[in-house]
């Protein structure tokens, strides 16, 4: 699904990134509350246990790409009371997506990574963990989304 093509039938926004992330939020909420080897659709199916029930997976990590330059988006934030310790990440867990295509994203980080990296491949060295650090973004600013295989970030 590219920008402007292959929209989800019945979608409300007309924004492909927004629609995919809304689907991920719905799938993740289902898990927590009760053709390709790697794709957004496959990651959602894995999360829901459609291919292997009882997997314990709870998150579809995503990377977003800026509409203006096509480069990976890197978010920044700090834990409450620790503003001196700003963290960054290219990897996110979608928390919510509203009707205006504003999303709350949680930064996911590899505990071994460094904040000075400029490439998502260099940042990831093993396992992603939740941080509790969330940012709010306008999804209309992104031209595409990459979904990584579903993982578990909660104990």
C-alpha cells in the first residue's frame, strides 16, 4: 500500500499511514484486553494469533517516514522528572489514533542503543523494550509506514 493507493475500504481519513496505524491500535488493544513473510498485515495477524495462537505478542513496532524527505522519523522525549535525560528512537508502539489522524506513539528502545545514531539499523542491536515515553504526532506528515514483526514488550 503506497500513499494514495490501496486504501482500506470504508476508511474514514483517506490517509494510508493513519489507516494502517489505526488497524494496529485495534489489534494491539484486542490482545492486551482479552503472501509476505513480513508486512503490516502479517504482523497484525501474528499479533492476533491467527497464525500461531497463544504467542504472547502484544506490539507491532513501526517505523515512520517523513513526507517531505522520505527519511525515517526519529522521535524524542523524556521520562517524567528526568528532563535532563532525553531519549530518542526510530521505533514506536502505536497507543492511539484519533479521527483527525493524530497519534500517540510510545518510543521503543533497544536497551543497548545510543541516542546519537542517525540510522534505524544502527540503533537496533537486539530487543526492543517499552519506555513509557510517549509523543503525539500528526500522521498526515508521513508518507509510509514499515511494520516490523510482532513482539512482546510487556511482561
